[in-house]
C-alpha cells in the first residue's frame, strides 16, 4: 500500500498536500521576518552599546563653567594645526593670563570668606582678621579721620619743621622708632635670617636699602633725572597734604631727593660684589660702630630685635660694608648742616610706606606716581585695583596663618586632596616608566634617576601648621583702633615681632615658599621636595568632577614639569658623566633648534639657550602627563568630555594643556627662564606625535613637523 499510495493519488488526497505547501511558504516568510527582526534589534542594541562605550558629555555645573571658560578664551575658527595657541588662547578681546586669573579668583575666594557675616569665633584670631578687613573697607571712617592720625605719629617722632611743631629731635631716636615701631629702614635694611654658612644659625644681617623708586645703575642719565623729578613732585604733594608751606616744602623735598640720589650712588650690584669676593663680611656691632659711627647700632638693633639680648660683641653679617661707611659719612654731614632736612627725609619716606593706610588724597598721589614711573620705564600700566583687593592683600600680609587655614578649609577639602594625590601618583608612576625608555641614560644613571623619584617628598595643599592650626590667639599683641592707621601700625609691629620669633626657632626641615592660596608649584633642591599649593589645584586647572583629560592635561602637566626639575643637573654640561653624552647633547641641540624654528609675534624675542632647561621641563612634562593619561584610559572606563567643543577626550587633553600656558606674549623679562607663551604651547605640542594624530594635522604643518626630538 505504501507503494501504491506513492504512485497514485486520489483528487481528495491532493487538497491537504497543497495546503502543506502553502503552510511551508508562510512559515519560511514568517521565519525570515523573525530573523530580520532579530537582526534589527541586535543592530540597535549594538549601536546603543557602542554609543554608551563612547565618551559621555559632562554637564555638571563645574563642567559647564569650565566649558564657558574655554569658549570665551579661544578661537575655534583657527586651524589647530597651524596655530594652536590662537585656537586655545586668543579671542577678539586678546589673550588672558591663566595663572593671573586663577590668582585673582583665589583673592575673590578670600574676599568671600572675609565678608561672610559672623563667621568667626568671638575672641579668636579669626575675629581680629575679620575686624581688620572691615576696618580697611570702612573708607568713610578713613576719610573722616583725614591727616589727624598721621600728624599724631609725626609728633611722636619729634615732629618736623613743616608741621609747625619742631623740637629738633635726636636723629638716632627717630631712626630707632622708625625701625622698631613702623618697620621702616630709611638708610639700610636689617633682618634676622639664617647665617650664609653652616650651621646656618639665625644672625642679624645688614644690607643696603631697596629704594621705592625704580632707579638702576645702568639707567640713562636722562631717564634717571626724569625719575627723580617725578618723585620730587610726589614728595612736594605729600608735604602740602600735611599742611606745609609750598616754598618750605620744596626746600625740604629737594634735599631729600639729593640724599636719595647720593645713597643710590653708594650701592653696589650683587654681581659686582660677588666678582670682588665681598658678598658679605662678619663684623661685631662694636666694629661696625667704629666704621659707620653716625648710627647708634646697638640701640637701634636692640629696639628692633627685642627678643634678642644684644651686646657690642654680637656678630653681624654685613653685605656691603663700603655702602655703610659712605652712608654714615653722608648722615654725619647732613646732621651738622641740615638736621631738620634729614628729619624731613625720614618723615617723607615713612609717609610713603604708610600711604596704603591713609585717606584717598595720599592714595591718589601714590597711584599717579606709579603711573608716571611706569611710563618713564616703559612698563605696562598697572590696573586700578578695587578697594577690596587692597584690603585682602593687607589682611593676608598681617594674618597669613589664619587666612591660610580658612582658605584650605574652604577650597581644599578631603575629596580634592585625595583626587590630587591620586593624580600625582599616576604622574609619578608614569615618570618611573618613562625613564626606562630614555636612550641617553645608561643603566647606572637610570637606577639613580629612579631612586631620586622614589625618594622624592611631596607637599600638597598647605603646610602642616595650616592643616593643624593653633587654638591660641596668636595676635594678642594687635590692638585694633581707634582708627585704621593705628590698626595698620599695630599689625606691622606684631608681624615684625612674629617674624623675629619664627627666625629664632629651630630651622624646620622645610619652609614653604608660597602661600596656600598661591598658584606657583616648585621643586626644592635642598629638601628634595615638590610643593603644590592648594591655590593651584583649583578650576580651571583641577577639579575632581572634571573629565580626566582636563586634570591630566592641566594640573598633571604642571606636576610632571616640577618632577623633571629633579634632573636639571643631568642636563647641564658635565652634570651626568655616566650618561651617553653624545646622545644627550644631540637631544638638547635638537630641542634648542626645535624652539628656535618657531615664528614669534612682532616685538617678542627670546634666548633659546637661556630657556633650555624650562623648555625641556615643558616638553617632558607634557609627554609624561600624556603617558599617565593613556594608562588611566586603559584601566578606567567612562571617560567624559565637554559638550559643544567638538573635542574628543584626547583632543581635550591637549586643549587643557594649552589653557595653562595662555598668557599675553609680550616683552620677555631678561630674568625669566621660561619661553614666551606661544612657544610654551607650540614647542611641546608639535613635538608630540599623538597631537598630530588626534587633530589629523598634515605632515609638514607647523604642529606636525618632519622631525621630533627625544629628550624626555
């Protein structure tokens, strides 16, 4: 039957067979539809997976604030491959100085702290700091007091002929009061500092004065005379503001200018004294009294350094003995013939130093003097700072420990500290890895270099005494009132006493050279320590909520730059005898030529050999920070970038590096060891192959040269 059924089918049997065929076709169509649906769903799923693996945009308030800064500072219409400095730093309003802006923002933070209502503890040092700031800001009270408080001080000093209350005071009594009560040294400087030679015990050091006016030994005679005339006009104005007769004032100020000019001629530059082997000499107070008898050295120094018990046999470090001899002879001559004029010279100098605490008439006179002197010396005009900024500066000077603790508490909490230390550790690890790849280091030098990095100390944020402040009121000697000038002078006296007291304490292992709100990191050679203040680890250089590319490109490159200062000695002639000297010199020559090849803005010049070491640190700092960032990308997921900029995380890294270097490329100071800002951007970035790759720069363009240097 089976055979029959297979060969001969009835018409009724054909109906189910046709139905089966139709069902099979429908099944195949359904299967195709289902398969297409699965493929479509899988594609969409993969799309969303890849989308989620790509960088997300950071749209938190801190990121949006950073975005606004970047959009305001650069010019995105410029080709980054031809001028990345303009792309990142220049806009229609010119170029802003990133470090200066950050410093001003730190001042604004201090202002907000000082103006917070009732934020101090009663009877604490904080209370005095806040009250001093408020007194400084009370311009109505300062204007109402007028010249009364200043005239009272002049009378305490013995008066002067111009005031109408002339008692022909003793010269050394006036000098002693000026030094001890007002911190003013009209003829020389006296300070308590470590001895230049071991064991560096504290010793009183006498040095030639620093003048308030910008006189220089190599100045043209014409400019020199013009500066003296401008300063003479200023002194005349001071005398008349104090009620003196204009004719009498002119006589006194003319002799004061003559004294200043003669003292200036006695000065000897540091370089000249070094060449003569007379950098300093050790003499006793008694010996100095014989050589410069016009000054009563023992009484003046004892009044200034009250915490010390001085005797004629006390040794002094004198930095320019010839100046002191000539100064003493000049003072003796004036005492014989013009004692009243000598008193006027000292009084006028004191008024100049106290001008920040006086009313608007004196401050306006000082501002006009500064403006005219800047014009004569070719310096850019100083901006007119608002009153709050001046008061913050005064409060910082006199109450530094208190403001340091308040700043760190407000701006450098534990999460910021931990994030900063984590970043530094990543940079340090990258440097250790980087050292293994340097062709000019042999194995011996490499081990020495790695050991230096391992043994390095880092101080982050603030000194220990700021993080653990004293509970006692360290300003108990400050008496505020009855007017701002008296408060100002009381603070001067307290600061001078604290400075002497600190100098007499055992010399600490390391003294910070920058305040916690400062923006300059540094490497201390004697302490083998990198110091990074809290003021630097702030937006736009650093924030825990930033994309990692920003933190590594900005703060990370700064950290790496400072770490490379450890190896400055290696780069000096003969500084690394066990290195591959030929390879090292070739790398240094390549670096020098690399920087010299860049075009500079009109009027800007630099010496490539003078800036070589800093150029090396810039270039190496970028390379190490980039290596640390790439390593972080491998071990961490979820990198973010900023919206609207159209930059990948890698491009944002380079953009953030350039943002740190933004600065108006003006005239280069002869003492500045850094290159102009355009070179600090273009030099390292053009030497980085990854930059050209991520910005797709054509071969041979400014930022993608045909050859690169391999120093670090």
